[in-house]
C-alpha cells in the first residue's frame, strides 16, 4: 500500500500556500547614507529601520518582512560598508560580509544624486568574492536627480559592473521617497527567491526585539541636529521596559528606561543641552515614534552616561551589544 501524499503547506490563517510561492532573503548593501533603510521601510510599508541624513546610522542587521500572496520577502538592511577607523567599524563590516553569503539576492544601492565613487567601487569589488548570490543594482534617491543625471548614473553603474566583472541581473532606478518603482524592485527581488513556504508568521513585520527597536528610535531622535563625530559616538541601551502594573487595562502605560552613551564629557553636554532642553526634545520625539510603533502610551525616562572611547574598546562594545 502506498503512503498518502504529504499535506500541502498552509499559512498560519489555515489557507494553503499557493503553488510556486517563493520565500527568502534579500540584502540591501551600499556605502553609508545610500538610502538602504528608507528603501527597506518603503517596501515593507512601515518603519522597521531608523533613517537619518548622518552616514553609518544603521549598526545592526534589520529584517523587514514583506507578506504577499505569491511570496514572503525578508529584507535585510545592513550597515553601510566603509573603510573602518574603529573596532566598531571593523565589526560592522564583518557583519555585512557575513550577511552577503547567507541571502538569496543582494541589491546594491547607488544614490542617483551622487557620482559613483571609490566607496562604491570598494563595495562592488568585495561583492565579487560572493560568487553564487545574484546581484541587482539599484539607483536610489531618483527624486533628488534630473532625468539626465539618472540616465548618466545608470550608465556609470553598468560600466562599474563591467569593470569589476560583476554581472548585474537588473539595474533599476527607484525613489523610496516618492514610491517610484518600489513595487517593481520588490517584484525583481521576489523573482530571485527560491520556492518555499513562508518563513515568518503572517502579520510579523520584523524579527527585531521591541527593546532593540525602541533603542534605535531613541538613537534616531538623538541623531537629529548633531554634527561632526558625535553621531558615531552615540549608543543607546534600553535598561528596563514593561507595562506599569497599577494601570487599568483600558489605560495602559509602557515604562521605558533607556541610557544614551557618549564617549566624552563634552559630548554629554551637547546631548543634554542647556538646562536639559535638548534631551527633553529628544525624549519627546522618540516617545511619539515609540507610541506610533507599539500603539500604546509611553513614559520615557532618558539618562546620559559616558563610556570613554567605547567604539575602540572590545569590553565596552560587548556591553553595548556589538
């Protein structure tokens, strides 16, 4: 007697996974401030990665999950690849190189409002070491460039591929800000995924812990308006987070206690501001973002501490989660 065929896979809702359903991982890479996080948020349809005009904002691998009837696309937003000047920079680069070897497709971001430079060439040369992973080139930030500039940029990307021996599967211009060709890019990424059932439950938009997301939103607020080396010197750790116990069920309040770490006493003064004014502004901005993300009122307590030269100290890097 022959065994019955295996039951077809099903979504968590109970409906069967359609034949030909694809699932897998796509990684956005590029030099710092190339628009990777903004593009991740645009395709997911909600904020899962912080954004800033300061370079090297992303410090961890952030996964945004896109649910479609025909596919589940997991977007892996990585830190910007750069020539490191600190131990933190070296560890972030190592994180990106490891990710490249573990995803199904890599999308390299080249901002259309900037010319192809040594940093872009460095990244593409590094990518040539990843032989089997398909590579797509993405001209980001097209809303900031003229049609003539975009056309020139696309030719430069093609030439860079030829010069480095990189076989671009596609070259696609997009604007995450305007939503222009974002859906097309998602389709091109899905096309490169293997067939398979969903990897994450329906409705899950990221696998980052809530404490990590909250810490990143605080850091995003703290980055706004600071200059020079200070953005790189700010780290945030959520020390304690939980619903306040003495509240009625219909009026919950989430208590969040977080610490902002900087490297020098002068930086501490900048973050706090005159009579605490700047820290109060940071807290208000972060609280609004946290409440929007978690859907509950938040009491946010922020402290600022010094962790001297933490970017170069292995012990302190471990303490801060790197």
